[in-house]
């Protein structure tokens, strides 16, 4: 195999993770933005996406634990947001897309924003069909 072929194959393999990024519309109803208001029960600071565990009181008064997908630790850290920005017991309101399977799972819309409990605005990055990441920065880092 020639070195040119090896380089070409390597470039293709390196690009595959970008193409593999899932589209939100497969799992979530992206036609309707819903507001969840609850208390933070925990946070998972993991790649490729972080997760908030949010206890939300339903219309019947029962508390349901929601799993809310938020951007990666890297994306959040670039905006000055840390795991400590989401403290257990803090109240939080967030606009989300709900899971199509009606499970208590949600995702923040790509290209949207949300606020941490302390009021810091977080911009959610966008992946375009080419797999290219369009990264936004919070106002505080300009």
C-alpha cells in the first residue's frame, strides 16, 4: 500500500466520528419546545454529552426524574461552565425537546441557549449535515 493510500484511509477514518454524530430529530420531538422546571438531582460530566438529572413535579404532584442531555464538558468548559455550575438542590428552568418514546428524557436544542442556576447563558453548539461543528461562545468570554 502506498503512503498516499495510507494517508487517504487515515483521513477517512478520522472523519468518521464527525459523521456519526446523531441527529436530535431521530430521538426527540424537535417540533415542540417544552419548558422543564425542577431541582437538580445530579450531573454527569461525561463525553460525548453531559447530562442533568432534574426532578420535575408533574401536574398530578408526583416528582419525576428527567435526564436532560446538555453539551459536552469541553463545550461547556470553553464557556466558563463547570460541573460545579450545576449544584444538587439548585432550581433550574430549561427549554428542551422531549423524547419521542415519551420517556422522561430530553435534549437542549442545537443552536439554542439555556441558563445555569447562577444565570450564566450557555450556547448550545450546532452540528451541520457535513459534520462540521459550529461552536458558539458565551457573552462572558468575548
